[in-house]
């Protein structure tokens, strides 16, 4: 199995409305945003597209173990449509983006760091060897990804944007 990345795209109100009725347009638009992000190397708070890479699984596990999330920022939201990705493309409406931004902005990574454990990340059926995830459960890598994710959601909430989530 190849490396799975968790990717996000911010959609303004008009684009969000169009994306919910035209999945093909949505995916093409998200590809354009991804290209812009790669070319411009924008920081998370300025980007309309963003990826937390392969740390999504450990970060999601840490967030689930911590609890208290009003909306899941990694695998939550409503289904937008099926694609060639690992799971269906999902979205968080602007009101859910605000809830996620408040949670991430109000929860210090220091409270989450002790929960990072490679043995807790693996499902024996999928990855029987937790040592293959040591790099992804490194507190420094998780902390960086968490900070960027909080900045991305914070900027999206401030702009009133929806967020599309994809595992690819």
C-alpha cells in the first residue's frame, strides 16, 4: 500500500455551492488549488489548499483519544462524492469549520503530545508493525502538522469558507 495523504481545500460560498452540485467541477477546482499551493509554497493560513501528509492517521488517533472534538477535522463532515481516493471526498460547511477552528485553536498540542504512540495508531489488519509509523508519531512532526492544521482551519473560519477533506 502506498503512502496515504490527507488533503484539504477551502471553498468560498459560491464555489462551495457549485461543488455540492457538480463533483467533476469540484475536483478540477481542487486540483487547480493544489497546483497553486505547490507552486507558491504558501503557509497554511494563506493557502486555499493544504496537506498534512502522512501524519493524518496518528494525528487523527491523538485527537480521538483526547476527545472533545465538536466536529472531526480529519475524517468528519458530509460526503461530497466518491472518487478514486481512499474514502469519499467529504466537506465541512462553514459553521462546522468554525467549530473545528475553535477546538484546534483552543487546544494546545502540549495536551495532545503525550497521546502520540505508534502502537495506538496501527490496526493489526492494516499495519501489523507499529514501528513503521515511528516517524509519523514523532511529537515534533505531529506538533508541526497540528499547528498548520489549526492555522488552515482558523483562516477558513475567518473567511467563512467551507473545507473539503480527502484521503489520497
